[in-house]
C-alpha cells in the first residue's frame, strides 16, 4: 500500500538489523532528506531507489556491508543538491557509467573513506552547478577524469589522504575560474608541479593549502594568475626548494605559513 506518501525527512541510524529500505517508501514523491547512518546489515539499495525524485539531501555513512548500488540509482535524482557518502568500505559506484545528464542540481559532494572507489562517476561530468567537492581517504582512486575541468562552478576543492592518486590530466585546473579554496593534503604520489599551463585559470583563488606532497617540486604555473590569493600554506613538501618569481604579483596575501619545507629562496 502507498503509505508514508507525505514524508519529507527520514533518518535511519544505528539499526544493525536493517537489511533493506522499507518498500513503503517507493511510493513517496516528496521525500527531500534521507540520512542513513551506521546500518551494518544494509547490503544494497533497492531497484526503486531512483523513484525518490524529490530528494535534495542524501547522506549514507558507516554502512560497512553496503555494496555497489543497482545500475542507474542516481539517474533520476535530478533534484539532489547535497550528497555525502562516508565510510562505506564495500561501496563502489565508480561503475556508475551513465552518460546521461543526471545530478545536474548537485551543489555539494563528499566522498570519504571509500577504499573501493576507483574513479569519479561519469554522471558528474554534466554538472554545471557543483560548488564544493571533498574527496578523502579513497586509496583506490588513482586519477582524476579527463572531464574534471568541466566542473566549472567549483568554489571549494579538497583532496586528502588519497595514497595512490597520481598526476591528474593536463589542464585539470585550467577551467576552474570560480575556485576560491583549494586544499590538497597527504597524497604521496600526486605531482601537480607539471601543471605547466600558462592559461589564466584559478583567477578567483583566495586560499591555497598544500601539505604532505613529497613529489611537489614547484608551484604550478596556473597559479601565477591567482592574484586574489589571501592565504598560502605549504607544509611538509620536502621537494619544494624555491618559490617562483611571479609570486611577487600576490598583493593581497595576508597569511603565509611555510612549515617543514626545504625552501632556500623566497623569490617573492
């Protein structure tokens, strides 16, 4: 029977015996918020999950046995604005290979502690409104996709503790002209020094934090146009020996924090 048709918000937390979402939800067309937390018995999402077309916020965290959702589970969530998936060690939606323009309303995305995440899902490539992207503790993520630069509305980008993430594709920062906060930390294989593009990208950047990047040997040239920069923090980047001459154009910098580096010349 079509019950709970007026439900707008649902939180399911600390339910070890919850093995599946109740079918009664599949007739709901007004649910806006769904929070699922610490439900270790939940192994999959139902085929009808995509019928929750009014969802604005979806948070799934600490579901230790949740595996890859059914194909197209994100396909119809065209109203979704906020998506957070945290600490689901068996979950992999890298295979969400739908090339359709879905998730076009998504503004905030958090992907954290997902060891089986091998790639960002292709469904994101058509998004033109994503403002904040946080990726952390995803050891299976080895690269960023060719279409990453299409996320032109990004204002905040945080990448932490991705141990296998290597040099992104060329020009991945070039089109992020609205980016204000960039924080990259503890990615031992990542080298953004080769981002040698002279195009005026990152022109809106206000805060830059780089830490624990042993392969960083130079600041990428794309940063030379970031003349609105106010905060620069570089920590534990032993390969960085000098700063570039063009840093003298940073007239708005209020805070510079350099810790545990081998910088021997501050050219600016």
